[in-house]
């Protein structure tokens, strides 16, 4: 075998060895990145439910006639936002679809809530809602 042929063979072997090391590493990083995206979506949905519940508490404490338009970001896998009254309070639940199934992320508020229009099939992105205090109840209405 000539010197040129030996150098070419050694170069091919070195490149193959590098590919054997880096291809599994790249696949592992890609898989982990997909899981991280889902974790970020869950955190964004939890943040949105916390912001809504905190705003319900703030408007309820300010008293009758208080109102605000709240804008929250919902991740791409959000299915719906639901509100339920629980005695002398309420619960804000954001339903998110993940690889493992449907997950409900909830936060409690100190005031009863009346929803004037539904928040089903809302999709993702920014949504606006008007939160108003009326007597002992806080009303929530989706804005366009």
C-alpha cells in the first residue's frame, strides 16, 4: 500500500470514530431538548394560572367596581381554562396535553368566580380577559 493510500485510510478511520462518538451524543441531546420543551410549557401554564388567581384576589380585595384586563400567555398544548367555585373561594385550572396525557394545573383564589363566557378550545398564545369585582363575586369575561 502506498503512503497516500495509508493516509486516506487513516483519515477515514478517524472520521468514522468521531462519528461513532458524536452521533449518539447528538441524539441524546435532541431527546432531552424535547423533554425540556414540555417542561417549559408546563411552567408557562402554571404561571398563567397563578397570575389569573392572583389577579382575582387583587380585584376582589379592591372591592365592587374594580376591573382590569389581564393578558396571559398560554403554551401551544393548552386545551382549556376552567373556573370552579369552592365555598368561599374558587379554583383556576389550566388543562394541558403532554406526552404522558392530560395534566390539570390549578391555583386557588379567595373569591368566588362567575365566568361570563367559556374558555374551551382556546389554543395557544396570548389571551385577554376582563376581571371585574361585583359585590362578593368576581366575574371573568374573555376579551377579543
